[in-house]
């Protein structure tokens, strides 16, 4: 956090030229920029969280300069949800996961753009490469955010971690065309909190000297891992702020809330012993689609499932991952969510395998639904993730498995060279609309 006392001499740096500065100062002595950041511990902290600013929307604005000063929403159609919103749209109250119809009521002038995950993934990989040039200790959290540990990099870069991070943000903006914000602290949980303090293009610092005061008045759900259900339980127990949480001892928290009680106790005190883990992998990968009109017909649901299996397969291959647990999700017209899961004999990243195992799950979920049910959303995902090189091994019990893998590899190669629409399987072709017949 920026020093509030201009009479103290506090170390800092210029956000534009990265020159060291000392407070009190309103402008950089080297380049004259007013973009300065000060903190007593700025040269002693090395754990960072970098988060791109409205990433999907930022990429779209980069590729179409006419959108620069316009509200942009990336997401599905009228019945879909918001995947990302630029800051102009956010001022109007639009946020991610909001139903699209609500977003357009708040911001009717917004330009709505369908997500292009392949493009976003490519930019994300470019950003990841820039991060890894600064430190080998990069722990990805998503396509556009990661933890970094810059401990010991001072001699390598001839700069403090703070200065190296600032140069990294400049490279991301110059070479990738999107902006990012950084939170710098002494552990992961505080770095993540800090990265939200000064968006967009932010640089915020939480040190040991100010963490306790900063945390005290925050709502308890700002602790990483406190979801809606736990938040309700904490509030019902009279715990709304982190300061109130600190009044409970660790054993009482564990007794009441289970193993997460340890995290509640430690994080509320600014303590987090987790290391930045560059081998960390996501827990799951998934994709879903919300329909323009509710669907009751099972065959139509199967047809809608196939492109999701292809999209999921593309994401797994791009991330070099494979999944061994398949998860199907259905949301009814009454917003009731049903999930079905199936363990696989081996990890997979093939669309055909995902689809073949997902069909029985879909049939089971629809068959168990109340008579006359219709559905507004279908999703497919995988968990139990592992490295992609372990995916889809030869199977003596399934002699056609190798052929299916070769066919899919050929399709992938054609699409890489000529575009996704250059080739498609028969089931991916648009079939004649079926009016539906209940289940």
C-alpha cells in the first residue's frame, strides 16, 4: 500500500522508467512521471500475484482498436453469461458470470463478442513465457493469472523483485497488447489480495508492517477459499469481518468448520506457508453452453454435447493435460443443477472418448429428471488431471482406440493449418431441428 505520510522518507520506484525514488516526491526525478509507488518494504518482498486486467476484453480491444473507448462484453448470446467485461462496462455494474440479459440492461450500448478461447490461450502462453523469463517459480492459476516467487533473482536481473515485476508488466503491455496488475507481498494470500487493490495497471504492496491493519476490516469472505456456503455459516455464527475471526482460537475453528479452520486462523493473521509451486495443475477443465431456448429432446441434447466435447478436448490439448474423471452438468429450465460423473480406465484428452463416455451420463441424467423437464444449459468437464503424455494409451481390449486417436490427430492437424471449420465429423453437422417430445 502506498505510504500516506509524505514527511517520511520511504523507498519506491517509478512505474514508467523503473528508476528508484524516495518519498516525498510527486514525480520521478529521471523521467518526470507521476506514476510512483512507495512502500517501506518494497525492496524486501518477493512473492507476487499477477492478474491481467479484463483479459478477454483486453485482447479483443487490442485486435480491434475501434473498441478502445467502448464498453465490451465477452460472453454468450442473450441466454448466455458474461465471461469478461471491460472496465467501461464494469462501471455500469456488469461483471463476470452475470446473465447476459441483465448485463445488456445495465449497459445496452455494449459490444458483445463471442469468446475465442484459442486466441486467448495463445496470448496467455505468451504472457506465461514472459513470466518464466523473470523467475522459474511461476504457479499458474488460470489463463491470465499466476503467482511468482522472485526470491534470489536480484543478482540475475540486477534489480529488486519489485523493479523486475514492474519491467515484466511493461513487457506484457508492449509485447502482448494487454495490461496487468500486480500484488507484491510476503506470502501468496496477501499477494492475491493486493493485486485487486489498484486495478487496472496497478501495483499494490502489502508488507508485514501493514498486513494486520489492512486485513482487520475486510469481510471474512475475502479469505481465499471461503465460498458462499461457508460465508453464510460464518455470518450465522457472528463472524462477518476478519477481525472478528481473529477472536476465535484455532481449535474452535477446526472443531466448527473442519480442516479449513486452520486456513481461517492463519490467513486471518496474515500467515500463509504455501510455496509458489510451478508444477501445480488445475483441479479440473470444463466447458458449458446455455441454450437460446430450453431443450427437452434427448437427441438434441446429444447433438449439443458434441461441440462441447471438441472444445474440452482442444483445451486439454492446449494445456497439455488429460483427465481421468468425466463430469456432466445439466441445468433445468427451473435452474435445478444435475451432475453425473464417471471414472475412466485411463486419462484422456480425445473428444471422441469424452463424448462416448458422456452419452450414458446424459441419458441417465435426463432419465432421472421429472417428467416434462427441459434444460437450459449443458456442460462437460474432466477432473483427476495429469500430464497429456499419459493420455489415451494403446488398449488391447479396444483395438479401435489407436485408429480413433489417429483420426482425431489428423483432424487437429487440418484445423491448425486451415481453421476449425475446415473439417468436421458427421455428428457435428447441423441436423434438422427436432421440436422435442419431453424426455
